[in-house]
DNA sequence: GTAAAAAGTAAAATATATATTACAATGGAA
DNA sequence: TTCCATTGTAATATATATTTTACTTTTTAC
C-alpha cells in the first residue's frame, strides 16, 4: 500500500491557542510531554483517541488539524 | 485520566456508500478485513493514518465519522 | 550574559494496533 | 432447505504508539 504521510498543525494551533506550553498541553490531553513532542514533530501516527482529545482542547476540528500527504 | 470512549459510524457510512463489503473496503484502505472488522466493532482505537484513509474513501469528514463519548 | 523554563531527543520497557491464519456464525439467493 | 458470500471472532506474531527516565539544546526573562 502507498506510503501516505500524516501531517498535523498541532504545534501552531497550540501556540495560537495562547500560552499553553507543550507540557501543560500534554497533561491536558493525558499523554506525556515526550509523546506530545513526537506527535508535534510528526514522528508519530497517534491514535484517533488522542487526536480527538487534542481536537477537543484546541477547539479545532480534526479535519483542520490532521491531513494526509500523498 | 478519564476513560473517554471512541465511537465511530464507519459501518453505517460504508453501507450507505453503497455496495462496499467489509473486505473490499478494508483492501481499499489498506488494512486487513479483520482489522476493519474490529475497528467497525469499536474494539480498536485506530491510528489517525487509518482514520484519514477511511475518511477519504468514504468521502466523509473525520469529525463526522469519529467522536468521543465521555 | 546568566539562569531558569521550555523544547528537543534518546534508550529501554510496556501497551496495544495491526497482520496472519483459521474457523464459526449469519444472511441472502437459489 | 442448501449453498455461498459476508461477517464475527479467536490465537499467535509483529510493528509501533506510548511511557519512563534522563540528558541536551533552545528559548525566554532578568
């Protein structure tokens, strides 16, 4: 199967959201800072569960935060 | 952390999409039929990558297909 | 410029998504 | 009813998301 790459704009959205640090945001979502770091750096392919929580706390739709690059 | 449950309406959307069998759809998306079966049965928490492909082939936004129940 | 906070990163351990194979249950068409 | 396609499910194996701990680099405030 093709090697679609998943992209996200979490980091930008988090900063735009105002003041949230990576660690604070990770805690909100319920993952470790390291996990959030890797997700933001697009080195992970997070589960929909984590993505939904990210979407919730950033108040942005999933479709705006995540997309495929083929 | 709270135990949010992830829900999805993939099976309904797949059938509404017309004629696609679970196996055919799984192949389209690039996972096995068993994996798609477990995802549809809400026993898995799929990766955003798989969800994006599902969204693409069902022509439905992520936010319409997946949500959290708390 | 210095100190503290935040962010990047890395290695090892654990949890779980996904694959593989196989078989049972269900449903619809003949 | 019988046959065949589809779906449900289970066991084992593998890949990888996530955690934990710890250290380095970058950024920000003073």
